C-alpha cells in the first residue's frame, strides 16, 4: 500500500536523511516551519496520523488531545520523557523509540567525559593553543585507572559504561530500581551511599517523575571535593543549581556534562572552569548511529501502517 497520503508531523528539525526519507514516503508536516503552530495543528488535525519527536520535543498531552486521528508516536531517541505515555496508553496510541543502536556511542562518550574531566584534556588543549606551554608545564591532574565508578541506572547504556570502565581497572558499583541478577557489581539501594563510595558518579538512568533531581545536594555532598559527576542521561536528573554551587564552592571535584536542565542554555558559571567539560548533548551524535536511529523511526512507521509488527515497540 502507498503511504504517501498518511500525514506525519515532525516536531522539530532533525537529521536531513530522516526528514528527506519521511518526506519521500509520507505526507510530511514540519511544525517548526510555521509561525502559528497551534493554528497549523488545528488546520491539519484530521490528516496527522503519526508524530515524530526527539529528546527536545515529543508528544505531550496537549498535542495528543489536539490530534484526534493520531495512531503512533515514533521517537528519534531512546528516552521518552517528552512523550506522555499515560495519555498514549489511554488513547491506544502506539509508541516506538530507538534503543540499542545508540548504546555504544553514549557509553563511549561517557568514558570520554570521565577521561576529559579527570585529566583536564580540554583545558590542557586550551593551554597549548593560548601559547602558555613555554611559560611552564600544565598542572598535574588525576588518573582514571583504578577509580571507584558508581553508575546510577544499570540499563543497556549503564552496563556498557561499566564494561568499558572495567577495562581501565575501575571498580564498579551501581544503583537502580532493583538489584540485577546478571552482574556481580556491588549494588546500593541508596544513591547517597553509592556516591559516598565513588570517585566518579555516572548518571545513566531514564528521566521519570521518580528520578527527577535524583542527584541532589545530599548526593553531591556525599561525593565530596575529590570526586566528579558525569551525566549522559538527561539534564534534570541532576539539581543543576546545586551542582553549580558545589563546583563554584569547590565542594565537588569536577563534572563532565553532555546534558543540561534547560538545553540549549548552560549556566555561565561553568564556562571558565578547567575541571568541567561541557558538551552540547551529542551522546548519540555520530553519522553511523543517527542513520540507524533514523532507519528505526522510518521502519516503525512503515511497519505500523503496513499492519506488521513494530520493530521497537514501547510496552
């Protein structure tokens, strides 16, 4: 069957390959290109049967209510914090995401942030570029090998980070909703207790109502002035104001951050800190992985409208 008559609403700009392929296969509506988005949705409400979102814009209750013919939300992400899953379940709207294909990239980046933060690679690079090396050697930093690494959230990505950190001789411990039977790492039911035993705390859990600000002042204080935090999950997993205060007051040793509470806005206090590494949410940002993610979005839509099993359904 032809899918060209099926209306697909894309919420914001994404990978050109994804946009172009969707446009060639479906009737694509690009929400960001219209000035009055509410009027645009009202005009096309009876034509839109699918929504494609990502980590920045998904399908909230208001959008779902405005689209009476909506049947599927296909997210160009693994995280689903921008999709109202309860509302989707009520309306029997299918939901898909892009798990597994981005696990390696995000885990690789987590290790990169651990190394960059502890060894101050970015600051040392700036030191050379600014012509400061002839005036003296760069200050000593801290090694990663052999450190105690605590991981908040031992899902696919958390486990991949653990395996990579093990290769550096690090001792792994973790916190998750329940103890995992398939690993021998030390389990902590309390994030504060995990932090107290960690030199590096990696935040890798999904963002839910329960995990919002899971890293608060008590966790940061438990880490102390020699430990660092790495966040490759979602910005609101950390109380950002408390994180900034701890770094400004030197109560925390450093931070490697790929995500922030109010992206793309980043606290300016962090800009000049040598012990902080800042990235613009690029965890899955390689050509190889983004194409695989795009193919999953497209494949899920094609499967749904061909009445075939979804490739990556969210139950």
